[in-house]
C-alpha cells in the first residue's frame, strides 16, 4: 500500500487553526486565501466631491504606446518608453507610485524619460520579505526563486509582480498558504514563478466533478501533458503518478482516465475507508485513529475545510459539525464514525 505522508495537521472544534504539509514534492492542501495584486497600500480618503463621470474617469488613465514585456500570466514587468511618456504616466498606468518606478530604475522622481528607455516595473533585486536568489529568462522575466528564512508570500508577490493565485498555478497547487513561514514558504525551497507553455488543447477533455466542484476524474485528449493537466487542475506530476498506479511519466496518451485526488491512496491523517457512487465519486468515509479534518478534506478533493463541515452539519445544537473528536489539542477525530463526503448527500445528526 502506498502511503503519502502529510506532516502535522489539525483544526480544533471550537475554532483553533491547523498547519499541515504534504511531503511529496511540495504538494499543498486546499486552503483558500485571497490573491494579492501588485499594488502598494494606500490610505482611505473620504471625498465629498461628486463622483466622476465615466468619460472623465476614462481620461484619467493615460494610454501608453510603448512596447511591453510580460510574464506568462500577462503581468507587465518591463515597459519601453516612447516620445511623450512621463514617469508619472507610466506609474499611474501600472498602479505604482512614481517614487517606486524611479527606485526600481535608479533614477530620480520627476526625471524626464528618453524615448527607447526600458523601464523596470518590478524591483531590481531582493526586497523585504523576498531575499532569495532568483533566476530570469533572456528578457529579464523572473522564472524561479530560492526561498530565504524571512521570506513571505506578500514579499514574493510584490517583488515578482505576481498574485498568490498565479503563484499557486505556477507550482501546480490549489492554494499557497503561509503559517509562520513553515508551509509553502519554506527556506531552501525553489518555487516557480512562471508556467511552461502547453498545448492549447490540453485540459479540454471530459471531467467528472464531485459535489463541491472539484474534478475527481479527467479523461485525457490529444495535446494533454503532465504540465498542462497540472496547471489546469492544480496537481503535480508526483501526485498524478501516486494517484494513478501504472501511469508512466512522459507517457500520456489520449483517452486515459486519470484520478486527480488521493482517493484510494491513504495519507497520514486520513487512513480510513470510504464508499463511492458508481462513477467513483466518494460519498462516505469511516474515520480511523489519528484522522483529522484537514487530511480527510485533502484526500477526497474538498477545496476548503468548510466543504466537509457543510456535509456534516448537526441537525440540533449550535456546533460546527456533529462528529466527535477523540483529542481536541491534536484535532484527531474519534475513530469508527461514518461521515459524509458529499454535499449532495449530507449526514445531519444531532450534535454530540
């Protein structure tokens, strides 16, 4: 039996949070976070002026005619100036302060721009929260970074002009997650900042979803690749190989039905047995000693812990869920309980 080890993991019944990590090739468990955009914080200002008309709003943002160089997600990292461009107009267009654009390019705020100047729209080197050494492509677009001990998600997204959602996609994981810098952001790890080009047909095959909208099975089509499937469904090559015994890396033909969740593969914190419908979609789960909510949610394709909770609301009482815990400090569930894995077939029992 193949067992994927997940380190740590619990969430207390009364609101305590958990941290956990899957040890196979930086595999991340689903955890919803709001994506960050590349912009600087600003103070809220209450205005008594009348709202601007659509026409005046449209005129407030300058239209630039120079060439741009963008990353694989379309984020513009460099802009080449044309006659008439000003530092202020470039800054406004790309939602940066003039001081920041000046800083990134080693010039003074308010300096005039010579046509043909290639301006950086991202920091030139390490910044607070993103000190690691980065690699770039021939155009200067960052492609990967080695993490340092004090690096943070906010620092990385700022330095490399990338959102958390894009960062997750680049690394083929459902979500990035930061808890004391010991989860996705781990010193010494190399994380990807771009996605590889894939065939436009990749990921267009037939998908079978569970009641939470997570794809459980996918049938490949011509043009599919491990990378293409990984970026679309947020699953690493290591996971695909583990979830689909007999699958060989770099040998992916059309018409192959792939499992995209752990399912039959038991993981630490989710060692119990389960039932499924005729299509193989998980329906119920019988808990085993040491099981936790987080690991069960991950094993059976629930993007958020709230999904498991929604399928197991108590019919009476005010509790979050009806099922019992054997140890609250660790978040371990009492073994032998049959819980629902389907929002379409919830189990609602009186609160224990």
